[in-house]
C-alpha cells in the first residue's frame, strides 16, 4: 500500500473513500480536520479531540513561526511533542495569512516580505523557508507557499499570482526532497490557483499534476465568491486532478459545503467554523444551526440535538447551555465547540459509509432536506 489508496469510488458521483499512510498513523478519507492555528484547537483539549476520533488536525506555519517561534518548538522536539499530540498534523504554509494580511506584505518572485501582525517586525518568507519551517515543526503534511488572490481581481493579477505560485512550487519541491534526504518524513502538497478563470485553473492543475507531489490542494476558493461560483470552480478543478492523489480543499466547514465537496471527489477539508460558531453560541443540529441564546431555550431542558450521541447532548440541556452563554461562562464555548466538532466528524463518518455503499447522493439529499428545512438559527 502506498501513501494514498482509494478504497472505493461511489458509482453515482465522484466521491470516494480512501486512506493515507502518514508518519503518525493512517488517515481515513474523506476527513474533516479541526483547525489548531496556534497549536491548539480553541476551547478543546487534545483528549477531547482523541475522544471524538480525529486522526489529524491543522496548525499554521505563519502563526507558529511568529509565536512561540521555531527556536522554542525545535527545542521541544517538534510540534507534536510541544503540544502533546501524537496523531497527524497538517500545516498551512502561511500563504493564506499573507493573502488576508495584504496591507502588511509585499510579494516578489523571491518570496514575501511582511510585517508581523503582532509587533510590526519585518520578516521574509520564501518557498524554501516555508518548507524548512514545516520540516522543523515535523508536519506530517506540509503545504507549498502559494500566492492566493481574492474574488474579483483582474485576469492580469490572477495570472501573475499563478505564475509565481508555479515557480514557488518547483522551488518548494526541490527543498522538500532535500529535507526528505535528511530524514524528514512528511509529505508535500502542491496548491492549485488560477482564481476564477477556467483556463488558468486548467493550467495550474496540469502544472501541479506534473510536479508529482504526494497530494494536491485546491486553493483560491472561499475568498468572497457566491456559493454557486464556489461549487462551479470546485467541481471544475477537482475533475482536472489525478485520481491517484488525495485532494484537499481549504477553508470549508459547514455541512452543505462539506457534502458538496465530498460529492466532487474531495478527500480532505478544514475550517475554523465549528469552534468559532461554538464560541458565538451556535450549534449544529440535524435540523439546522441552533442559536442557543434565543429566549425559546430558556425553559427547554432537551439536548442540543436529540439524535446526537456526544457527551454534551447526553449530559446538558439547551436551558443550561443558554444560561452559560448568557453569563459568559467559558464552559459554554468548550461544550458547544466539542459538540460542533463531534457533529461534523460524525457526519463525515456517515458520509464515508454511504460512499462505501454507493448511496452517497441519497444520503446527501436526505441530510440536507432535513438540515435546511428545519433551520432555526
């Protein structure tokens, strides 16, 4: 068995089940990855994540490079030891942060000059340095440094960003092979760009496939476009990628987007939404998102979701959770974040089963009919 194995392809869509062989254990796909930007998934302990069943989490190179710094994490023996997590970690290269912090950066073919959002100090990040940092972190999967552009940019800007991303991929791959020669065991994923121009997406997908990295990510989506545009370009791009490599789309974490991505043949996805929603008093349920702060929950002693077997739903009522939210108790964020991550993990696990039984489209239709019709946010 190689790095990635497709176990079963659903006969009714492009969705499939698979398995990745990674340094810290096997990863079943499709897989949702909780985001632990600063080496911690907000409001959850590593024990919580293990209890839910996550086999991989995501951390961020940009943020960890700035704080606590590579000296600290290197002295700790790598990111896994630093945070006490013995399962897999995927790290983003920092490319998206460079995009989102545009006022603080200057991009050139050599790399990115940027100022820290923490203290304003000047830094330079090249594709080689991004690989080196992630190798020091001990990332099981690392991403190339890329140049992401937002929705609505000109074709000229999109083409320039694509060309730079391609050159950066070649340099990142060379440095990754050097790090592999020194004993680093993590995998490198290329990133498809091209903004919302079909021919640029095709060019980028072909270049990424030709680079022959272990996996390929679809970048430049969830950057302000409408849902129908997102899915148009997700499906277009996914169909261009090799069948024998895992596909990862960054930044999606709601049930409709997750199921739509699985249908398109995506194997991995991540988002901060489940814990952010939890901190803001919103919970996922089988009938749609629930706003716990609403007055209707004051005397409601039922669980968040009658059909959910998580420990939060088995133990606490909507009334109690509303009380915690209203009194600003930290426990509310902890419990709702746990529930939301459990809900998405369980949804993806059920989706894997449906794919294996060639009934994914039926599963998706049934779930979304209940989820949308009963939304009570």
